[in-house]
C-alpha cells in the first residue's frame, strides 16, 4: 500500500499557539497563503510528514482520540481532501 506524505517544501510552524503551514522554495510560486491547523490537524500532519499508509493513519487517529473507525475515516478523509486540493501531499 502506498504511503501518503507531505511534499517537500511545506513547513509547519507554531506561531502564538497556532499551527501554520507555509510553502517554501518553488512551492511558494504556486501556493499562496497558508493553512492553519488545530491540534487534530497537527497530529495528522505529523504522521503524514513521516509518511504513512491511509489505513495506519486511521488506526493511529482512532487510538489517539479514542474515536470509532467511521469517525476517524470521515474526519481524516476530509483533512486529506483539503491537503490534496492544495497539492500539499503526494
């Protein structure tokens, strides 16, 4: 199974307690603005930064937040769709 991973050139920073994703290098030419993440988004981002299968992402999400599979899948898929739409993951 292929691993999902954050593309090179996207960085996560914490600014005044907020998690902000910004593009660097050539990605900054096509990606304008930034993405704000909450605690849940940061957790998922950290897993994606290391590379992870979608199935393992769901499992870790379920365990960390003590939620059922359907909730984990629905929420993670919504997050992944936003990142894919912004061309942030490969």
